[in-house]
C-alpha cells in the first residue's frame, strides 16, 4: 500500500534530478503528486479522417507510415539540424508528421505499420502537418483514452507525470475520506478514491464531471468552513471597552464626511462599542476617503486609553500615512511614531521603548511592526492598509501584539461582493462607493505609440499652468525587457531633455529609501513637475496638484492596476487626465483600454478584470496568506459556492469546532489549508491554523 506521506522519490521512476524539478513545483511528497491535478484533457477516443483535418484542429488519427525522412545534421554538417519527417496516410489522404531535433525517434517507426497520432494540425510546406504529436502503436496505453494534461515545469514531461500518477494509483494508496458521510449524501458527492482516479484518468466525461464537482466542492468547503471558524472565533473574542466619542475628531475636520463615510464610521463605531472584538473590512474605491474613517476609529481607541497601530505594504505609503495622520491628530494631542526597515540603531531602540511604555499612542509602519521585538503597552486597534498586499497570517501576527484588539483592514482594490465574502470571509464588510464632493471624473484617453509626442506636448501645456504629472513605465532599466518596452530610467532621461526648465524626479524599487523619500518630498512640495516611476506609486500616493497620469506600455498592466494608477490623479479641484500609451497588442489589451476609457467605476472594472484574467491573476502573488486553490475557481464556481455555504453553516451549527469524530478529518484539512497559506511568512507561518483552534 502506497504511503502518501512518503517523499516523492519513493514513487518508482523518480530519481534525484526529477525530485529536484518536482520540488520546484512544490511537489515534495507522494500525496502532493496525487493532488497535482490536470489543467486540461485530450479526448483521443474518436478518430478523425485525414481528409477532415483543418488548420488549428487538435485531433487523433490512425495512419500508416508511407515514408521516413530522417533528421540529423543539415547538409554540410553545420547549422540547424534537419527535422525528422514522416508521411502518413489513411484511406482518405496523406499528412506530414514533423519532429524537430528528435531524429532519435526515427527508430520508433516502421514503413507500412499503423500508428495512432494525437496533435494539433497546422499548414506545412507540403500541405497540412502535425508537429510533435503524441504517438503510439495502435492499442497503446493512451490510444482511445481521455488523457490528462498537467501543469509542467522545466525537467518534467507529460509522460513523466502520467506514468508516476498511474503508478501511485496502481499501488492502492490509502486515501482517507475527509468529508463526513452526511455531507457526501446530502450533496450527492462521490468518494475521494473515485474522485482522484477519475480526475486523473477518467473513463468517460460523466465520471470526470463527478470527480471535478466532488473535488471543487471539497476545496471550497474547506476554505469556507475555515473562514467561518475564524469569524466565529473573532466574534467570540471579548473586545476592549472604547467609551470615547468620535464626534470631537469628526467635527474638527475641515470638510464634511460623505454619506458613505458616515455609514462606514457608524459600522465601526458600533463594533467598537459592542464589547466584542471588531474584525471589519473597509472596502472603497480609490479616492473614497478610507483613511480619515480609519483615523476616526484610531482616535476613538486612543482617547479610550489604548494604543493604535497601522501597517502599510510599502515604506513610501507608510510614510505618507504617518504624515497625514500626524497632521490630523496634532490638535488632539495624539502622539505618533513611525517604524520601517530604515529606522535603525538608537532611534529604533528609543522608539520601541516609548511604544512599550505607552508614550506613543499611534505607531505607523510597514511589515516592521509585526517583528517579535515590537511590543505595545496596551494595543487596542490594528489597521492594515491595502489588505490585498497582506494575508490572513500577517494580519493575525499583528493582532497578536495585543489582547484581542479590534481589527480594521482597508483595501482600495474593489472586489465583487461574491468574491469578497470568500476572500475576506472572516470579516464583516463595509463598502464605500461614494467619492468626496468636488472630485471630478478623470478624463481617460488611449493612444498608440504614434500619439506619444502629442500626449507629451499636452502634458507640457498643463505643466506650464502649474500642474504636475506622473509618468509610469513597466520596467526599471532599458535592459530589462524588449525594445518596445519603456523603462523608468530611460524615460527620466528622455523627459529631462523634453522638459528643460522643469524638474523631473525619478522613483523605483531599486533606489535606496533615502533617495525615494527625497524624490517624493520634491514632488509633494511642487519642486518637481514630473514624477517618473514604476508601479511603486499605484497605491496611496496623494498629491492634489497632480492632474496627469501618463502610463507607458499600458498593455503590460491589468485593469485593476491601471485603475489604481489612475486613482493617483483627480484628487484636487482641477480637471485631471489619464493617458494610456499602448503598443499594438492583443485583443485583451485593447479591451482593457476600452473599459478604462468607458468607466471609472472600480467595482465594474473589478468584474471585468475577473472576467479577463480570472481570480488567480486578479489576486496574484500579492495575495499572500490566501489559501491557494488547486481546482476550484471562485469566479466560475459561484453556484457550487452557494451549496458549499449551506453545508458549512449546517456542519458548524451542529459542531462549531468540528471536533466530532466524523468531522475531524475535515478539521485537519482546514488546518493544513490555512497553514499552507502562511508559508514563506516566517516562524509564525502556521498561526492561522492555531487561530481556528486546531
């Protein structure tokens, strides 16, 4: 019986080199190999006649070899190698089969013998051809089957994964059923053994669909139940007693809050006075005024005798928040401190001592605030900004700096509500969908490279009237990509020549923090008319005098990122502009540009971004701490999710801790899923599972 917990090289045929390659794919055990699911399938059960083939078609054919033109060195023995070419035929016609740099395969074929070929058809020099098809003698293992197609990495082939997975399943592995019998019966789900065999090597489409549904349901149930347990723990946690009123802070603002800000603040105020720990997501489009709402919450905590902490993903954004909050709180006697990687030595030691003694009321910083040596005297509220840059694990690490402090997380990345309830399923959600009065819509225009000069001339005219401009490039240096791609350093040099008499600043991630700070100070102060940057400025930067956002190679950015960048302008009283300069690209890039020009509704843009890129790309690698889904798709499987939520509620209503014998396997799956989510976050990576009580 195969032990799924054994190292992956316990599987027959996996040596040191293959083990290393699988390790790069995150596959280190026999079980991980079995849970490496196909991304697609090739249906080789039917046969297509050669006369019926057309360019672009993927097809299985049965054909006899008519001739073999051996590959090898080109004539003269130098240069490119000649491909191996076969001419094959059936009763309806002939087809050319081509193998490049694979002359060793010549010995695999014999003239007059019939073979099964599967591949994609394309135009060739002698008519239609099939390049590098899979092949076997008639009656071979994959002949007439539904064949799995796996995600690969360098050093691993499809044949490798098919062979190893088949070997694993043939070894009668012990696969414990993680779902309770009641769950299987209520939702008409097949067993785990049946599901795994048919997700890899289905006998027919019906069995494949049964297996897929079962595995999708299980994965979403594990995620949903885990998040519900987190939320239940959060709600059960006894909160602080925040008796201070926020009215003194709000009345002192030089402007009136919008209705959306007032609603969100009422939600937060109610949470903070409820006697239970707050866990709330404040979701608002760019420029909707989330920071001042968070400031009011921190004011309430401080005036009730507690400390507050705010964490931002970059030092630039953290420093901006620090400056803004220090100004807002100065009239109210709130003592503020700043902590980031650049704060070192005696300055850092003095700051940490004041924090521990309670002499600092509010600490603003980066990931540095969750380091073990950072100790608060009486932490009452934790705020994280741009939550998509963090994850559940990092949020909990900051939360553990106090005794059940209130948690407020903010994001300016609009997420459709269906997804928000999953991604932030352990949080209550407040949505701010209104911009402060006086904010004008940003006029957006897309142009190709031929319109660059006109775009920069328009920018020159705006700068002459006293405005400032951002120019964003996808690369740092010219050598980082192809010739068509613009770089920040290259554009900085170009614009310094174009705009003589005006200061042009530069900021990118490879600069020292002191250099970035100096560039930002010059731009904030109006000393620099133009700021050339990479996407470093996509979130949080607020310069009301900046009225132009020009994005080079806009085709290289996703919709959500383009929307975030556009949100850096339109923050003052003057009309603002966003110019997208694109090279001729894909239909998807053109569609992104069309959407950006047609709407500035961040939630509508988020929906379109999900449609174009899917949730994996939408959240991307930045969604650290969010459990990685192997087979479920949060966008495509919304109907499954509805059934999953009902099942999760039913299970947890009868057994809140999933501690009954029939639920323990699911509980272990939840622990494994959430501990995996924390990988790479340091020594406290597995605290999420612990937070659920496992």
